[in-house]
């Protein structure tokens, strides 16, 4: 525990889905549009934290007393966001993690009841039935499920020492979340000295990409200073000063610790969000600013960037991989940021897990560095496909190694040479005996399983379809994921 009473740990989180407000049609990234929500929430509490575009939070104790209680405060914030023409979820709980999950519940119930309040001291009971997948650690969640630990309550019952020994540092942090605790105890007392860092731009930077690239280097200096004091940062204040004296200041939190890349991407989000509030700062369909200054500071240029560590924890070190994996990953991150600085944020993309039934639906490409918060999957929600849904008809593990952008035509025949067909009840006309891929020579099928029938988008008369999937192994050692739809066989993916 942090040693604080529950009333001092109360957090209110506001969550908005991936959206494009009517007033900002064609406005580009959600970071710019979310600035409207941040401005609305700041009417109730001026000092708020932005976790990422779509989620912000603040300590609720003072504002709740002023506005007549937590329920009334949550209702007023939900109404303020609704007046912008947006849906939102408001969650109030002990600690950030539980508040984020409560806000997700409020968002899923819809505008009729968007506020979810977890009573003080009730966080453990609120979290206990949740699946371990909400921890935001897919590898850890998969391991826990294989060990028979499927809920946060079951994980919380594991002794903390055993969680650290068996699952490492990430497992220990996840174990604290499952128990309803803060990810890390906060550092006692203020930092020993002013640990802020800054960089001046002469001439002023007209382009955001130049500032973002400098932010990563500046974050490296900040982390070096913190490490010398045995500290790490989970919340940072980003101050941007334009050459006309205008200041743009915001608090950013990341309980997984703010890496150099994480700081740089938050600087990008802050600049993108601020642009939306500037006259003429809305973007067109191409995502480029309508001002002649490109994606830079609308006031003329950025003259100074300052990073101020606002919330510190005791540094617990970092275990490097035996074969230098951490070093390689850092090289990749630096190279990606350089390319983004030259070609734009969307120039480098990385895959993240998403929900879906077919392999092509279970991963989406997002700009490099758009990371996820614990217990949340930003990219999957942006795609409208949360990972933690049941997805009936989804193919079982293991996942295929290669997914074809366009399914390859195939032909599956039975022992008599007739095409294998699947009825509406999932019955086969014959057992698969031979497979031909892309008009190639038929190869004997040595093993197969299926079908897994599924009806997709039955509510949409234009996109509705019925299909059945199979896993096939052929005599040449190849393994395939095949689908039959409208009497046609297709190969969606292959296994190694």
C-alpha cells in the first residue's frame, strides 16, 4: 500500500471511444479532437492528467466536495462531454487502474448510465471477477491462464513474493494491480533537486516533428538525472513555449514508467491536441494543417520545450536480456523515431493485437510508439474490436505464422475427387483428401480439423456472410488455415 487513506487515493477517469466529433469532421488524429474533452473536464478540475488521447483523470477528493459528491461530479462531467456530441464513460475508484476499468464499464452501458462508482475500500471486490487479460500483459495473461489462474481475484491470492519470483518485475506490478494497489509506491518527499530539463530552439521550430525528435533526447537526459538519484518517473509535466510567449502545459501519466519514446509520443499528442484549439488549426482530410506553417506551432514557432518530473517512484533497475534483446529494441526505437521525424508519425507502423474471428482481424497496424496503458488496448478499441471479447467462431490457438493480404484460391476434394462442401448445419459432403492451392498440383491431406462455422455481420444485408474454417495438414509438411464461403475454398493463412 502507499500508506494513504482510501479517500486520498480516489481517482476519476474519463474515457471516450475512438471518435471524430461532428465539429471536427476530417480532423485527423484523435489527439487533436480529444482536446475538446480535456477542455471540458478542466472546467471541473484544472489539474488533470492525460494518459493518452481518449483517457484523462484527476484526483477526485477536492472537486467532489465542491460539486456535491462523487456521483454529482461524475454526472456533471458526463453531461459536459455529451454536450460536445460525444459518448463517454466516467469511472471513480480507489486508484487509477480500477477507475479506468470502471470508466470502460460506463462507456459500454451507453449514455443512459455512463457513471460507474466503486465505493471506497471496494476495489478488491470490484477487480476480483475480472479476467487477467485486463492487465494489459498478453504474455503474462496467457501464462496465467495455462496455470489455471483466470481472474484477478485468483491472481491476487498468489503471495506477492511468489508473483515476483515466478513472473518477474512485470508480474509483480501486475500483481499489485490485481490486489487494487498502486503499481509502485511513490517516492517519499520531494526530489533532492530541480530535475527538470529543457531545450531552446533558435530559430523557433515551425514543425512539430522537430520538437518531438528533440523531446526523445531531452527525455534521455531527464532519465539519466533521475537514475543518478535512484528515481524513476510515472508522471511528467510537458511545457511548450511559443515565440510569442504562449505556453502549452499538460500533465501526462504512464504507470508503466515513462520511457524516452513514451515521453516523445506524449509531446506529439500534446502538440496535436493544442493545434485543434487554435483558429484555423483544424485539419483537412489529408491530415495536414490548413495553415501555411504545416504541423507547427500556430503562433509562429516553438522556442522552448521543458520536461518537469512531477511524480516519482523508487527506481528498481532493469534486467537486460541475456542476448541483448533490450539493446536491440532500443536501437529499433531510435531508428523508428528518426524516420518519423523525417517522414511523419504515420510513416512507421507496428502491429498490435486486436479482437476478431479471422487472423487478418486479430492485428492492426498503428503508428510506432502509440503504446497501450495497463488494462487497456487503445489500438483495438480504435479499430472497434476489443481483444477481451468472446468472439464466437474464432479459430483456436496456435495462431498462424503467415496471413495473406488476399486469400489464395484453393480446391479441397474428397477421396472420389469431388469438391468438399459444407451444409448450413456444418455437415461435410465428404472428408478432405486432397488440397490444391492457387491452381497448384493436388497434395494429399494427412490431417484436418473443423469446420468452425460462423455467420458474420448478419444484421447488414450487404456485408453479411456465412463461412466455415478448417485447419489442414498436407503430405508435404505444410499446414494451412482454409475457409469455405459461397461454395469457394480459400487459404487465409499458413502455419510454420
